[in-house]
């Protein structure tokens, strides 16, 4: 999605513990992870940057003084519960049952780290799901699509047929709120 928006970048893995802390709300959780990921990648830039896919990208010339690191993390929240990626098919079914016939929130934390510090923000989007039958849930899980996605679904995939309404940024539900990211990157460049 960054390439779609015209950014040139390198993708770097961030090795941080992604477990939620006791009592941590969804917004605090994703903004903390986004910041920790971006800071971890910024700290490791002395070594060669890997091309391994992750939710952290480095933007800019590669020189540490001009380096801009973008970190992001997305989760789904319903009834105060954080729904990360499902552990297995049974967990995916549990999540889809929770979302069925209801509106939930997709929350992405975004962090931009430069030599001058970090800026952190979150985007929240409401997503309405139709009521799902047990057969629909089982058929969807059998595709494998929900297994690597927060909340056990991808709006850009087969689950799109169950989503009649999105309130807020569609790209946030896909995984990266491009307008927010662009605003933060431009602010970092302006301070630069």
C-alpha cells in the first residue's frame, strides 16, 4: 500500500513481543506495538536492512540522520476484547462468531521514528458484519484466508461479501491507514 501511495521504502522485520499487557486497551496496545517496532528497526539500522516482509518500513536515503522508520500494528476490538490473529481454526471460528451480525472496531497504531524522536497515532474504523451461518464460517476458515489476519478476516478477500458498511478509513481495515501515514510522514519531512 505504501508503494501505491508513491513511497520508496525498504521493509525490515521487527522482533518484538506482540502480547497484550494485562488491562491494556486496544488503542494503547497497537500504538505501543507500532512504536516498539519502529524503535527496534531504527536501533538496528547500523546493520544491513533485510527485505523480509513485516509491518515496519524504512523510508528515505538510508543515512541514519535522514532515516524515517514507519511502524504499524492492526487489531480488531469487540466488546473490549482484542482479536489478534487466530491461533488455529477453532480460534478463527470463535472470532467470526463474535463479529457476526455486529459492528466492531479495527484499530491501527502508527509510529514514525526519526533522529528527532517518535510520533504516534491511531486510526479507528467501524466495520459492520452481516450475520454468518456456521456453514459460512466453516467454509471461510477452510480457505485459509482468516488465519493470518487480525479478527480472522480480510476485507480485501472473501469476507468482503459480509461487510455492508465501513465507517471510517477503508485502508485502515486492509491494514494501513494511508491518509494518516502520509500526514505523519509529511510532518516528519517538514521538521527534517
